[in-house]
C-alpha cells in the first residue's frame, strides 16, 4: 500500500529554508515514507496524542503523523536536531 504524503504549511516553509543538498536528502526521506511510513529507526514520541513519529535525516528530524485508515502521512515539522522537540 502506498500512502499519500501531505505537508503542513510550516513543514513546507522549513523545507524551503534548508540548503539545496539537505533539501534533496530530506525530501527523499519524506518520499520514502509513502512506501514505508514506519521504517527502521523510526521513534514514536511518548505522551503525544495523536501519535507523532520521528525519523532522522542527518542533523534534521522529520516529525509526522500516520493515518492508517485513509493512508495518509502528514509531515508536521522539519527541524534541526537542537530545535526539534521544543
């Protein structure tokens, strides 16, 4: 099953602010979530409702929700690791 990737406006803005090589790597990682929304290395954050998942790409963290009923991955935030959980 292939999931549809949707991005919040904040995530789009954060992706645009990255330098080109980092943009490509992060975008490739996000596109990979369509095939496997729970790849190896994914972490489900605790004490958050609805569940938020985190995947790493270099120094950046991609925070997203998964809706299995509608096959949607919603990217909420793309942040440097020092700012990802604030």
